[in-house]
C-alpha cells in the first residue's frame, strides 16, 4: 500500500467534484436539441443543426404544448420525425421555464421483437425465481449484455461510505474482470451520485466526442446556464471522459438502481469501441433497472421483517429472564446467550456507574467503564461504532479483544449501560486500481487514475458493521429495560406495554411491506394484459404461453402478499373472547372441506367429546380451518385419507389434536413448520402460501396457549393446541 496523498491534492479533487455537471452548456454530438419557451417559441438550438432555419422548421412541426409537460421528470417520447431524409426519435422534458426537445436518429421499427417485449416474454419469470441479490444481479448483467451488446456489464451496489462493490458481471472476450472488486467513492462525486438518483440512465456513445454548444436566438439570452440534468444528450465532465479512456472504454452506459428514493447501486456497461444505442433499447434497459430495484427491495424487506421478528423473540426472552428474578441489570448476564445473539457479539458488559460485570470476550473492566463514560458524554441513548479506536483513541489498547461496540444507556441520570463488543475483522479489499493513485501534469491539473489493475488493501481496526436491525433491537431492549429499572413494582405491566408497542411497530412494518408489494405485482399483470391486448394478434402461441406464465407467477406472488397481509392483521386485531363450542365448528369445517374435494372419500374420526374453548370465535375458526385443511391436503394422495380429531386436555388448558395418514415430515424439522413461508415439501406438489401454520401459532399464542406437531415421513402427522380455560372471574358462581 502506498502512503496517503497530501491535503492539497484532495483539495484539488474536491474542486473537481464541484464541476457544474448539470449545466455544461453543451450536448453530445449523436443528437440534436431545441430549446422552446412555454408558448413554443424557439429560444435556442444545438450547433449541429444544418442551420437556424432547419431548427426553426423542426420546432414548428412539434405538435405538443411545452408547458403541459411535468416538471422534474425524465424525457417523454413524442414519436418519430423525418428530417433531412432521416428518421429521428423525438423526446421532450421541462427544465425550469423552458422545454428541451431532443432528436436522436432512430432505428427501424422492431414491432413485437422490441427489447421491452423480450423482457415481458422471457426475462421476468427468471427474475422472479432468483433467490438472492447476487443471483438477481447476475441475471440482469447477462440480460443487459444481450440487450445492448456492450463488452462488459457490471452490477454493483454502494456501501455506507459510497464505495461500489461489483456483485455480478458479464464479459466478452478480451475484457478485464472486475467481479468482487471495489470502485472507490471518489469515482462518483456526491453531485454525480445525486444526478444518478434523479436521472436513471446515461449513455456516452463515444468518449472521444467533441461537445456541441447551444446557440441562442436572442444574443441577450445565454443558454449555457440551462439545467440539462434530465437531458439524454447532456455533455458529461471531461474528467469522466478521461477516466473512461484510461479504463480502455470508449462507450459506456449507466442505469441507476434506485430503491425507496435511495441510489442503491448501478448497472454499468462498457465497450472498447464507440457504440450507440437506440431509444427503444435504452428504454428497455431503464425498465430492467427498475425491475431489478423492485426485486431487490422486496427481498431486502422480507429479510428485514424476518430478522426483526427473530430479534424480537430474543428481546422477549431477555426481558422474561430479567422479570423472573429481582430485575437488577446484572442478571442480564445470568443467561448470556440471548443477549450475545441479539447483537451477534463476542462479549457483553453491564455497567452501573463504576461497577462492571462482563461475559465473553471483552476489554478489562476499567477499560469498559472508561469507554462507558465517553459514550455517556455524547448524550446518545443508543450508540454503535465498528471502528471505536478511530473515534476513541484509548480503545487502540484493546483492539486485540474488540474493535466495535454497541451500547444502550438505561438512565439519563446515572451511568447505566449495556455494551456489546465485537472483535476485529480483518478485511482484504480488492480495488479496481489503487483508489488514492492520482496523476498531475505540468499545468497542475488533477487527472483520474490510469491503472485499473487489481490492488489489494488490508483494512484493520474494524469489526463487522452493526446492522440497522441489530441497532433497532438494542434500542427496543433499552426501552423495555427502562420500564423495569424505573418501576420494579410494576415491571410486568411495563414490560408488557413496551413489548406490545414493539410488536405493533413490527406488525405495522410487516403490514406496510406486504401492502407495498401489491402494486408491483399488479403492474406486472397489467403490463402482460396490455401486451396481449395491444399486440395479441401478432404474438405467437409460445409468446402467449410465456405471458400466461408471467401472469400466473404474478398472481401467485399476489396470493403470498395477501396471505402476509392476513397474517399481519391477525396480530393487530383485538381479541373478542367468548365460548366457542368445538364439536359443531369442527364438523362444519370438515363437511365444507369434503365438498371442496369433489366427493373424494375421506374417513373422518371426530371425537364427540370435543371441548368448548374460551377465545375469539373468528380466530379459532381460522385455526381449525388451517389444521383440517392441511390434513386433507397432505393425505390427499392416499387411497383412503384418514383424519382424526381428538380432544386434548393438559395442565395448560384444553384443545384438540388433528392427525392424518399423509406424507408426514421428519421430526427434526418441526421447528420450521410454524415459520412464515416455511415449507417442508415442494410448492409444486402441494398448493399453499406457507402462511397457514404460522397463523395457527400466532393465534394460539395470542390466546396464551401452546401449539405442537409430530410427524413420521410417509406415515402421517399430528398437530395439536390447547388454550387456557375461561378465567374464574368470568365463570358463574354457585349462587348464580
């Protein structure tokens, strides 16, 4: 590794980062531009029009109202126009008080072979079947290469510091690989990053181009100040063009991956020779970037929900253990495993002023109290840092034990802390060229680096970064602990209220995620219907079949979303308890399921002595319907399906057991049965969304009951539950 460059160099780079890239006063030469006023008067034109008369004649032929375009949106297509014996694709967008009209030479009409159709026909199903973000990225890299013909396509995401890590690539022979390489944040200054967030596609067909200036119809008006942020033809920074040439790239295209208004990453395409893409292909590429963003967002949100639910279980376990004793904070270390798992930490400590208790790998007690005092001086209730020695120099003495800390403050008056510690995680980063390698010339101008050869850097003094879910869970634990510490006499009520709030927030989060996922599913189905409606007669039977597969996949995804919404509502709805007689309910549900099976012979063995339960009638019906429905589904393949429903009495309460002679399951996987979207059998063999048993457990546990399952492969399974009996206060007394 080389030494760091001096501050003057970074100062010069900072000035480069302030270059007015939104107002370059010029365009790229592969197209032409007109600037119109709100009343369609010609204000300016690019210098590559044959003459001002040609620009004026083109302006007169534009049949739209410039003032009607929305402000701050990408160029809208206006169709094709014949000029000088050539056909041009015409787009327009507003920039402040003026309208920018762009002309690019068009390619022959592709009809149903247009790139946008190929996405709907063949690529969408592949995208929906991907299991990970890297798999999604690999699919998109290959599809983008197919659409564009660029020699190298990279898909990379930005980290919290702005560095880009290449997740996937598609390469033609002769191109260097950058897979798993990092590109430094300085490659894309903050203002360029913001422009990528707003304008989702940028094409540079030839890095050797000469910019084409704008000419004003009125000498008193200067068009150089025009904001070209959304212009497809916007001329780019000379520094970036030099960067491309240094990389051996003469043509490039970038497609933004934007999630929830945040620039998540880029799809970056490179070509060693000049390469121009038509408007239709670029539109397809932009849609591909949007589809990738939707899929990544869905997967990340689903993982976030799952992670937060798991961490909430650990929070409950920690608080329950504390509530069982004298509620002093040092008891947190009596059962250390849940506390360490909550933050995925190697060690933890409880600090009460100058006292300190530890578990696992931690610094010495006096070092812990020292860092606790420093954290307290910051006035933050929750503090997380993965490089503590950089901000708190004394921590350099114990880097061999811990490089990262996560802390929660339990009191605003006293120094009461729970602190987690993580060991140093030595990382080897493979950069695409030395990130600090700068070049200067005799004129003193800064140039981008010339080498992109792999350059290894070893990063020390840091731990694995704390995730947002872990920090949020620590904050939630803090809120629960405050209630215990401040009001020991009311600790159970306080903990229940706090955990109820946490549960509602997580339920609301789950509800929001599943609700927001409905729109993309509807959009996919809507676009399929639109393609079939507009171009249905021109499509082959195979294309219709492919589109039908897309619609089916979207419908199934919609079912999953609806199931998740129902699952979320079950945790939010208020319980309305009453007496629920099981004999009548079970027989009604069994009869309904038998009718749905179309007369299939099912041998039912329903106990006549089923109990009456104390619970919410609607939710109890959901439990019975799911248990009986599963028994029917998984025993359907038997010559004679046999299903029994027997009463169950335990010290915890009363309930029932549903048994069948179906496919069964291995008992070692019983823990997965009641999880959301957990399946032990192939989805194509048995219908369903994977929500049913999760709903059963949620309902039973909300009633204070317990649920269990037993199974033997190919011999059948049994599922049972019991609920607490009606409280004595609600039972009629002897004098009633």
